[in-house]
C-alpha cells in the first residue's frame, strides 16, 4: 500500500509541479496573476477527450496539436486583452490588480463556453489503463506515462531557461525588467512569450491529467487554486521551488486520502500552506525582502 500511495502521490505532485511552473512563468515574468489559468487546463483535457473519442487520436499525439494551439491562444489573449492593461499600468502593483480583475472575468467566459459545449457532467476515457506490476504495488500504466512525460517536460523547461539565450533573457526580465531593457532585451516580447509558454504548459498538464482523472467544466478553479498554492509555497518565480512544493502537496494529499480520510485532503493542503506562510512567508525557496 505504501508503494501504491507513493507512486500516486508522485504522479499527482508531478502534475501540480507542471501546472505551477507555467503559472510561475506567467506571474514571475509577465507579472500576470492569471485567475483563468485552470480553465485552460480543463480545455486541454476536453480537447484530448474529443480527439481521442471522436478522431481516434491518442492523448500523447494530441499534445502535438493541443499545446501549440494553447500557446497561440495564450499569446492572443496577452496581446489583445492584457497588453492594453500593461501599457496603461503606472507600476507593477497596479498591473497585478488590473490583470486579476481581467482574468477573473475571463475565467467565467471560458467556463461558460465549456458548460455550453459539454455540460456539467464528468468525463473520462480509457487510455493505456493496463496494470503494471511493480515491487509491492500494481499501478495503471497511464499514471506512470503521465508522470514520465511531466518529468521530461519539466526537465526540458528547466534546461531551456538555464542553458539558452532565450531562457536567460526571460529570467533577466523576471529579475529586473528595467535592467533587462538596458541590455537590449525586448521586455514586452519576452513577457508575451512567457505568458504563452505558461499557457502551453498548463494545456499539456490538462492532456496528461485527462489520461487518469475524471474532469468537468467546473474544475478549473480548483486547479488554479492548487497551482497558486504551489507557486507561493515554493517561492514566487522559483521553478525548483514549484517542483518540490508540487511533490509535497501531491504526496500529502495522497497519504491523507489513503490512511486518514479522503474528505480531509483539502484541509491538509491548506494546513501545509498556512504552516509554510507562518514559517517562511517568502516560500520554501523564495528570497525575503529586506
């Protein structure tokens, strides 16, 4: 039972970490607190479901369609909806407030469209749901596959941000956008790219989650809150912190559901979050202000 819970916790934590990495990019670089973030995850899950059940395209192949589409849609949202807010905001704090209100409205727009298209019922499909026998546990292959892809995507993102010129430019904008401009970095282009990349990541997470979890059109808010908790716990703008905080959250929820009571998973999540805020307000890997 321990091995089962451990693998389930790592899988769930890997999904949380992947989601939080995308939100970290959007907030840390573009300074957009995107409250409609989870709606794109649910949209990705529904897209994967439709492609698999109607068009016969496997979820892993669907990633080649869903992720670029989500990237393009996120870029469009940033350019059309958010760029005017960026231009008129007198400072970054005002920008955060404006974008919170704008994306809060966008949340209900996307959710309404999904409800019209799919209703409020829960959806799922069977893909690669064959048992894999491990020492002391039997795990569905789709969970292991989702975990493996989440690890690969997270590793590629980390390497891209730390080993490429584009990644260095994005990190420079996250640290100090004014100084980044002084070294010929186009801050607006970098912010738009980071926002779009975050959208692609969350849609990727939606496809992977749809392989082993049921979902409906109302779950976006739940995933947005989980991503926010992981980002704050790990330290805003810290990818390594998002990874570790996501794993902690996933393991905690799974262990509580397995050995205590499934109804207490949400309480355990917020308990860990509150303890982290009390002990380290800047997050596990955040840097405190002086």
